[in-house]
C-alpha cells in the first residue's frame, strides 16, 4: 500500500503532503489535518506479499506503546489506524538525526560527553515510564532545533513493562541491531533497562573513536562474540581520551549488566561531572583481555542465564499467560459463547493474567499460498481484524488482551510451539463437532491436549 500513495491522498482523515523517507519497513509522510496546526508525520508500514513479519509486529508494538509515552523526549502521539488500515501519526520533530554527525567522527570528547548525557536524560525519562527502547542507534536519535534536546524515535522493538512483549513473543531469536545489541538481548532477555545503557556505551565509543567497538557483525554468531569478549579499550585507538572517559564507556559495556551503570541518571551525572568519576582498573586497561578473560567469558556464556540476570520484574509481569486458541471458521455460535465465557472465568481467577487470542492461518503443504484476497487485501491483516472482532466481548480486560495470527502448515504444532516459547500456563480451545475425517486424522485439540507444555481446557458447546 505504501508504494501506491501520492500527495493529496487522504488516510484516516490525514492528507498526505510529502514523502520524505523510504525505509526498510515502511515510509514516512508529512501529513496535515484541518483541526491540527502542528506539523505531523505518518508512518506507513509495508504490507506487501513476502514482507518480513517484523514489519507487522513492530507496527503493532509502536501503536501500543506510543500513546502511553509522554514528555519532550518522545514525539507526541496523535492517532493510529487499525489492522485494515495501519498507520501511526505523531509529532514531526524539527531537528537533525545523529546519522548526520557520522561524517564528522571522531568528535571532541567534550562534545561526546555532552551528547551522551542528553541521550541518557532521554533514556531515564522513558525508563521512568517503564519503557525500554532496545534499539538505540544514531538513526533513532534526533536533536530538536533550538533546544538541543534529544528525542528518541522508533519504538517498534521496544518493551513496555506493563504491556505484552509482542516482538519477544512472536519473533524467534535475538531482536535488535547487531552493532548496538546488548549481550542479554542475545539470550532473549528483553526486560532489562541496562540494555539501553550498553547501547549508549557503544555509541559513546563510536562517536569518540570513529570505530565501532564490536565491528559490524552481520550474523547472530558474530553478535554472540560479545558474550565472551570485551572490546579493545578506546584509549588504544585514541590515546588523548582522558581516563575518566574510558572508565565511563567500559562501565557501560560490561558483559554482565549487574556490573554496568544501574540507571541512566547515574550515567548522565558522571558524563556531566567527570572530575567526580571514581577510576578503576577499567580506566587504565590497554587490552581487550587475554586467555584468562576469554575463558571467563566462555564460562559466563555457559551459565549465562544465571550470570546475566535481568532487572527485577514488576509483580504484574509475573501474572500468567493464557492462550485462547480461536478457530474463526467455526460457525457454532454456542461454542463461541462457551469459549468466551470460559476465558472470562479463567481471567477472573487469575488477576492480571494475559489473554493471548491466537488464530492459525493454515498454509498449504504443496500448493502455493496466497498472501492477498481477490480485492488485494493482506490476508494476515484481515485475519487479525477478524480475530479482534471475535474477541470484542473481552475488551473490558484492559491491557490484558493481545492478538496473534500464526501462519503454519500444522495448526496443532504451531499452538504447541507458541505455548512452549512463551511459557504459557494455560491454553483453552473449543472442540469442533465430530466428523469421519477428524476421527481418522485426529483433531487439533486432541494433539494439543497430548503435547502442550501447559494445562489445556477443551470447551464444548
């Protein structure tokens, strides 16, 4: 859809004025609306056949998080579309991206420290709002014109500690940008604020030396080297850097988050008061580490889930995840009502429980699957809209309801894997009417009951 639009088109009441960015997952348009005087930007995701599922997941995540963020360090949220017309409209920031500074690297150490302190201020602001960015990099950082204030962009991979973690639940493997991703993110830990401080340490190192501390890794295997190897100290690359600066940077880049700064506020303070920075062996380090350091790193990786501990989680996050497996092709209204009633009973008995409504979009084993219907609409998004409509009676469960469409050949196997990967406590599904075919090949619910790694409830009308 994003590639077929032109200036003058209207989406959700907003008039497209000018396309000014065409990225990997969508386009940005300057838009206007008669009742809003401020300049606005609309983000439109790509939803073409074969697009990366990350496009849809990141759009859903940003749509969920942006309305809950406030303050001058994030763009003001204005509006968002639904699955059948996805977009996000927000404040258009007048300023420059940090990408514009890359040709000037390396920068004077005072400039790097000042910039780092302002980025840390922005991180502290969103962390206090219980959001972890998890994709901090120059392209996602802007400096407002006139105020030099940092604004953080693109919350598509972020985590709100009171909301579902859609990227973590729906996408397998580490999620982030290889240059900046923190070691614990490689272990699927996405609830630690200190991951953002690691990324800021990478940026400080890069802007002061002109060299990225971990190179430009392109595979997960290359990313994982940072689980065992510390970077070359920045003063080896730029001897004029003061010891306090190396102390701060290497403090951010500790492999174990318990050894890093524990808050962005503390990091900002040190960057603004270098004379108060307490120097340790980090400040004088001249090598990345020898055989002993490599062995220690290997042992740390072997026991990583103990050694690299996530930040404390709010009580609400410990609430269970309950999966409602929904068959949208089921025409038995009695079964639908019974399933909805059973979901409500489970939710009432588990205060704070997450209800994940899951539907499997079945793929053909041999034939070529269609990604659009006859009208050219994206089937995945249509199914999401149907699922949301099906679950409308559950809408009174605030912040507890999420929607997931899984594309798979084997629906039962897909549900079992979803339950396993997301540590689901309870799965509830409806039992369709018996048939000769179902008796011969076995039902989805029977396989789920037999193999799911959680409690399973099968509801009958």
